[in-house]
């Protein structure tokens, strides 16, 4: 999107849009570790500049009386609890008087915890998936009064999100129950190294000449060449081209293929939408979808001996261990490759997201943040006031800057009126490893209320200080330097910006480039429908069928067996009600687009 179009002074416009959406239900979020198609306004929030004067904290050290708040997350594999004494944790304790401890839960454990009723202090979950159970089950509390008393920065910085949440994520009560993180008005002026996309062992890929990969067959050819050259790790473990994990439901069948389909999920198990599309499709019955792209790719990989035989049974932690050991050549994201980069990047070895296919995952507009990771306060909490003080800190410029960039006076300081990262901070970040993780800086970006490209009005600089052009060129390890040098740029993100400018790739704002700002806002605040209870059951059954048939399809021995398994799966999906889900969802989404003044 053109910069002029994205410099949105949109408070009044977004407030009007929010009112127009009152009759709609649902959200605009995606599942998995992926962003939602949402945004805010120039001050992060849709229309307020009062936040410059709002103060998240005072100067009193509150760490001596800090209470521990437990935070339930609907995911596994977080590193937050590994560093209870990180600089970030210490700063939160000092400013707010709380220590944060995560409680991880996959979908099964999450369901058990909800059924039990005694939840941790704060819950991070998708309001369209769990909102009804949480609200009608009296498991979380309305936050209106708490925000009024303890949430001045929330009120000042994200007013439109508050209104939207009350109208669309409250089960008709009109109360505030959910606050999404990562509220972002526009893409960053500078693009950081991509974290999601085709993530390959860069040193090996470069070794074979870094040939273009425009299709899944191209990817398989590259993987074949690399595995032939490097069949085992240095300590003798077998190397595979690709693998996956099975405890994130259908995630491995959507997001690893975003570079070709542009598709991301929503608040269901089966409906997906492409970055350039205005309507959803059912990935199980649409044969051009990410799911069927995945089936064909993994089947071919298996027949070529490139697929890890544990791919259909492994959990995420097992996958991470294999990636850390160097046994996987390509994955779906840099954070999915375990600790390999942490251990090897400074020697020029490791994984980088590379240009592949048609799409690159950057440049999103998120007026509603990452709504599938929204925060609420449990009725079981004995410290709801402290929980709100903590949430307010996440949505303050001070708190968000701290979580993105580190502690003032430790990782950065003010120089001539501008925040500036310290040289030792760059050195520590570039070295990577445990010493950097121990700082807690950007350790879990799902925790941060405001997106990193938002500008602090008190100093005119982005909250994520690592995203300035100067910082991007300084904050590179040897691996990133080598990648950038190969493509003739100063930082990895520029590779993708350049290819988008040349028309070789599309990003998540490509379709908005010629739109007037009012339409951009409308497109990014269309709510996704909430399935009826009956259709949610159907959708859940379809997910189980998709997982079950995936194994049979992927392990098919030849083209005939693949075609037979595919035909059986398509018939089973239709018989189980896939078309009913599709019809309901697409009709409701079309109505919601119309309510936003869109075709």
C-alpha cells in the first residue's frame, strides 16, 4: 500500500464503522501463530492522541510486593517460563507489581480447564471460538469497570477496539470481555526479517546456487539436491527434507503453503481466505486450497524419501528437537526450527525465510490486532485489579516499547531526545542464544498490546526500535548478513520489499494499494461469522476427518492410490456437512461485507 494511503487519520471513520458492525458477530482473526487482517489508527488505535499524556506507571518500585499472575495460553512451546528473572519480567514487576507465569494448554487441555471452571488469572483465547463458553459459563468477568479505573492507556490508545469488542465479542451483553494484542495501523516503514514463510537451511540452499522456487515441485527438487549432499547431520543423524507436527490440528496443512496460496485460517477449522480474496472458501472441498496443496506436496515428498516418517505422529516439541539437531531442511517459520539458529547463526549456518512462490508474509494492517489471541480476566482471579494494571501496561506506549525493545537504561536510552539502542544490545542480539533470550525482549510478541510499527507520540519513534533502517542493518548476525549480501541488500526484509516492488511477489497489502483509505478500513474490519453450535460440531468433525484422511492420502504409494484416497476424502467431507458449513459461512460473511459498505 502506498504510504500516503496508510497514514490514516481514521478515528471518526473507524468509530462509524464500528457502529455499523453492531449487528454482526464474530471476529477478524486467524488461527495458528499467524496475524489477523486487522488494524488501528495512526496512534495505534483508531483515533486518539490523548495517549501521549496517559501514563502507564509511576516511578515507585513495586517489585517487593509483586504478586504472581498465571496466564493461560491456548498453545504449547512458549519460552516465557524459561526466564522468570528476565529484564522484562523484572521491569514488569517493578512497574506493575506482578510476575507473569504461563500455563500452556493444547485444545484438549484447554477444553478440560474450561470444563473445570477454575481458570488462571488471565486467559488468552479466540473470542469467536471460546467466547460463548467463557462468558455464558461465567468463567471470565466484564472488564468495563476495571478499564475505567485501571486502564487509562487502554482507553486512550485503543478506543475503537473497545467498542468493537463490546459489540461483537460479548455474546450480546454489550460488555467488554476481550482485548486483542498486536493492534497495528499500517505496515512498518521498514521490514524486519520475515519469520513465517518457506524457511530453509540458507547455507545449504546457497551452496546449490539458490535456484528459484516457484512451485512445490521446484521446492522438492531443491530439497532433493540438498539431502543428497547432506544425508546426515555432523553427528550422524538422518536428515529429511520436510516434516511437521500434529498437535496444532490443521495448522501444518494451511500455513506452510501460504507462500503459494496466500491463504490463512479464520475462526473455524476449515474456512480459509487468500490474501487477495474477498470471500472465504472451504479448504477441504476446494481442490486448489492450501489443504490439497499440502496433501500433494507431502505425498510427493514421502514418495521421494524426503518426508520425515515421524511427521504424522510427532508433537511440536519433538519437531523442534529434530530441527535443533539439524535433521530438517525446510520448515514453515524461523521460530519453528528449534534452537538451531541460536546455536549456529553466528557461524553463518542456519535457517532463513526465502522468496518462494507468489506471496510473502509482511505488510499487514491490523485495526483489530490478533484477535484470536485476545485477553480476558478470569472470574477465579484473586487479583483482577492487578490483572488489569498488567493489561493496561501492555497497551501503553511505555509498556509496549519495553516489551518490543527492552528496558530504558539497560537495552536502550535517550540520546538527543530520541530513543537509541545501545551497541551492547546489538552485540547481544546478534550473538543470539540463551544470553539474548534471557533479556525477555520480544520473547512472546503475542503478549504485546500494540504493534511494533506504532509510533510513540512523545519521541516520534516506533515502539520496536529494532525496526529503524539503521537498527536493521546493525542488528544482523552472520547468517543474516550473508543472506542480505547474496541478494544485494542491507537487511533481509529488503529482499521481499524489492521483489514485491518488482511484481515478483505479493504481500498482505498488495490488494489495498489503489483503494481509498475508507475502503481500506472497511476491508480490514469485516467481522468473520460465528458458526451456530450445530455447525461448530460439524466443523470439529470435519477437522478430525481432515486429520485422519491426511495420513492415508500422504502415504499413498502412487498416483492411482493418491487419486483414490483423495476421492474418498472429498466424498467423506461432503457427507459430513462441509457444504453446509461453507454455505452458512460465506453467506454470513457476504452480509457482513455488505454491512461494511463492500461488495
